[in-house]
C-alpha cells in the first residue's frame, strides 16, 4: 500500500505513520517539481500545511496541485483530511469519483470550543465596548444599564452535538450556562455534557429560550440557511450568536439586520459565506461584532491530533489494529 501526502507531513509524521503500519510506502508531494507516479497509491493524507494561505473558497496552488493528483490517481480509494467538515468542493469531487473522504472529527474540538466560549465571554463581559473605550483613552465602567448578564441564569442552545458541540457544552456548563443541543437524531440519549437534546424540527420552539445561540454543525442541506430572518426573530431580544460552523448556516443579510437593530446584542463570527471577508463588508465596522478570520481551530497541537487520528484509522483500514 502506498500513501500520498505532502512533503511537510512526511517529514513531520512519517515515522509515526510507518510505526502504525510497518511496510507502508509514503509518497511525498513537494510544492513544485516533478509529480510522483500514482500507480498503486490507495490512500491520501491531506494535512493542513497544504491548505495554509488559502481559504475554502480560494485554494492555494499547492492544495489544488495535491487535489488534482488525488483525482488522477487510478487506484486511490480513501482520503483522510485535516478538518472535521468535508463539505468543500474538492472533497465533493473526490466523492463523485468514488473516493471515500474521512474527516478528522474531534481533532479541532478543544480549540474550536475554547474559541466559541472565548467569543461568548467577550460579548457577555462587553469587551468590544471596553476595548473601544480603551482606544479613546476613556475610563467608562460598565456598571448600570446594560451590565453583563449572569451566565448562571442563561441558556446556551448549541446546534450540533458532535465532538465540538460536546466540548462547547462542557465549557458552557462550567460557567453555569444550561447547554441544550439540537441534533439530527433527537430521540437518542443526550451526548455527554448536554442536559437535553432535540431534533432540528424542534428548533423554532426552542429559539425563544436561547440567551446564546451557538452554531457548531456541519453545512448540509438541512443546515444551509437554517438561521434565517424568521429564526433570528424568534430569539429573545438581547441574545447573542456564536458561529464556529460554516458561514452558509446563517442568512448574513438577516443577521446584519438583527445586529443593527439591536435585536441581537452581539455576535462572534469565525466563518462567513465569502472568505476572506471582503474589506467592504459591514461586519467589520459593527461595534457589537467580533470578526475572527476562520481561525477557531488554530492551535499548536492540532497537527499532532490529526496525525494520530489518521494513524488510528490507518490501522483499522489495513487490519493492523
């Protein structure tokens, strides 16, 4: 069995992969120069180094070069990616060719959950307001009208109950929030850290209970534009929104209107329908919005966790585990 991977991944994780399944032949791909022979390559490992410098809408030349090689490999049957989500167009093209595409579910959960809670806490503690006053060298205590809420009396409605949603629920509960989940199978027992979970069909009746709406779901036909004007209108006045899922889950025009009107007190947005976010986007200048450049998963340990997941899957796929 031969495995296609980047030269960076081969140098960083090659020894671990060979130890996981002895006898595996690794085929590294450099950013430029001659392409390797793809005959007999059965698997590919897409590591984040291939993606750096691009976005899911503007792929780097290096990433596209690797994808083209995967699609041309005659014997390739399975691809392991670095991300939890596998909705990008290149992955759909691989599936259309009959290639199994497997995400690294759970690898980014700690960092993404921390980013989501950091955004929630920043909004709750009025940090955008405090930082704006700091920029003016103004001493403006946040006591009085509009004081920060007591999180222990609030509910976090978390859409998506996979590894990321579960870690968000765990951290939210640590701050006293009541985590309620929305998932595909609402009849199944609640996953860890959720007090209760419900199916997507129950979302309209649960939105009025949400002090915080946290999006941690994949982008699917069910979730595309799930949070539209009608859904936002059902949220209580003054609630907040955190999006660490995909930009396409939210109707951005409706979100802008809800933020401008004050119906939503604020939003932490790590993802957008167009990335990079255009310089002219109104989101940049809203005082109640924190724009994060799709970096919630960033963390020193991510590459190692992804490699460990790949090695575990590799042992299972080859029968070595």
